[in-house]
């Protein structure tokens, strides 16, 4: 059987670098105890693993005090924590028309349950994002939330400019870093960002079920899940200390161990090296697709990230993905990519689009195989 060509790295990266699965296995077989809940050696070892990953992640992301880095299940969990732990009845927030459902759905929920007001912004050609954000600020605006990079087009938003507007107006700024963490250099100590949500299972090369939220020390975030923290257990009141007050219950120690190995790989390999390789591949794809008749690329120019979406004229994206999977052993993602707003902004019709996202372990030869498959399919239809 031909080797599968996996081009769905924007969902979760695969394969994982060497060392990740071993770290997960070791956490289960060698020290599968509950961290921080006991004074015995195994509990201490599990706790040390979690502290090590937190420290290495802090090093990678420029977090000065690692206790402000909270482990979550995924980006969605991190965004829910940021929104629901900060916003209160009557607050106003600003978000963009490029958000993932991980942002737009909790915002919809907050609108109905907490009477949060939300303004959705887009930009016309030649209009600046920061300027648009500024126009929508109200006296009760508490938070601005934007993606860093789109999971549909692979384009990025100017988070520094937006963050500076937020700072100037004393409004908190939450960034959804799902598609950029591990790919673009991120120094949270220097960026005008108050909260940053990220996945462990995408470009940090960790296992699924891992992610995190950075929260700047001055943000009055409240935990949204109360329970055991392994600290001050004699008290009924839930502690809001970071990080433990935000990580109630037994953590995903094996996942966090694997994430630590992923961060190690990235620190050793270099974020820039990974990015350059993946951008070489996406540029090859963009240029190749642009030359095929009947292809509609959703990004008019090569994207900023190793992600692009397209349609073959008159062919349903889901059908294209199924043919690629079954006849060519190529894995892509079709449909709406959990990003209703982004597809509305792009004006894709009810077919959605085909998304392709190469990763660090893909090759230029595989990109050519993908392009040939698309040439074949577009000729048949
Ligand atoms: N935001 C964006 C921009 C994403 O691409 C994704 C994943 N597709 C998410 C949020 C949700 O990430 P997770 O699966 O880690 O919850």
C-alpha cells in the first residue's frame, strides 16, 4: 500500500517527531501517579514532569513567570476559560469575521446567557484592522478577541497593531494562537497581548488533549471549574491561585509529558527552520494550484502560514477530499473547518472548501503527488 500523504496538519500535526510517544508511554508505565496529590516519590515525579513542560513552554513563548501559563485540554478549552473567566454581564467585546467556532460559539452563548454585547468587524480593501477595532470601542468594551492566523486561508492578522490599540484604551486583548504557536516567533513578554490561547497538538507537536492559556498577571481572570487542586484542601472556598486554581482535577500527565517532548524538539530544531520548510511546501502548492484551470484559490496571494483552501470549479469539496483519501491516499480536510464566520467572510457557498496544510515531515515530492491528483480530478469533472 502506498504511504498515506497527510496534509491535515492544521487540525493536528502528524506524524509526531521521535520522542513524543516514548514520553507519553513513560508517564503511564514508569510513574502513572496523580501529580501534586500525594507526597510519595511517584506523585513528585509526575508533578516534576508537569513543571518541566510548563517551564519549557514558558521559555518557548517568552512567558516570564510560568505560573501564568495554564494547562488546558485544547485551544477551545483555553478560549472558553478566557472568555467566561473574564466577561461579566453587560460587557462589550469586539471580534473579527475570521474567528473559529472556538471563539464565535462561546461568544454566542455569552450573548444569550450573560447579555454580553459583541461587535463583529471586517475590513474593506486598504482598511487597517487596528483602525477598525478603534472605531468600535465603547465605554463598556472589556475585551478584544482575534485569531492570530486563519485556519481557512492561512493569513495572519496584525496582532501587535491591534494589541497597541487595546493597551491604549485599557481593554484586554485575547489572541487565538491555534495556527501560529510553534510556527511564528511569539514572545508574550514583549507583545501587547493579555491572554493567548494555544493548542499542544498542532505545531508544538504534542499529543491531542493538550493546550494552554497564557494570562498576563494583571488580568482578573476567575476559574470556571471549581474542585480539587491538591492545595488548601481543608477549605471549601476554591483558590484562584495560578496555575493550580485553574487546573482543578487530575491533569493529563501523559499528554503534558508528550507536549514537553514536542517543545524540546521544537527548541532543538528551531521555530524558524520548521516554518521555512512548511512555507516552501505551501508556496509550491499555491503556485501549482494557481496554474490549474478551474481552481478557485481562496487566498489571492501565497498565504502567511502553511495552510490554504481552494475549490475545484463545480465539484463539492467533500467529494474531492473523499477521492483524495480513497484513490490517492491523501488526507485533507473539506467543508467549513469549524469556521462559520470565516467562510461567511469569504463568501464560499454551501460547499465550503478543500483545505490543505502540509507539516514538517512532508516533502516536495509529496506536494507534486498532491498537485498531480488535483490535475487528474479537475480533468475528470
Ligand atoms: N482556533 C483556530 C484558529 C483553529 O484553527 C482551531 C483548530 N482547528 C481552534 C481554534 C480549536 O483548536 P482545538 O482543536 O485545539 O480546540
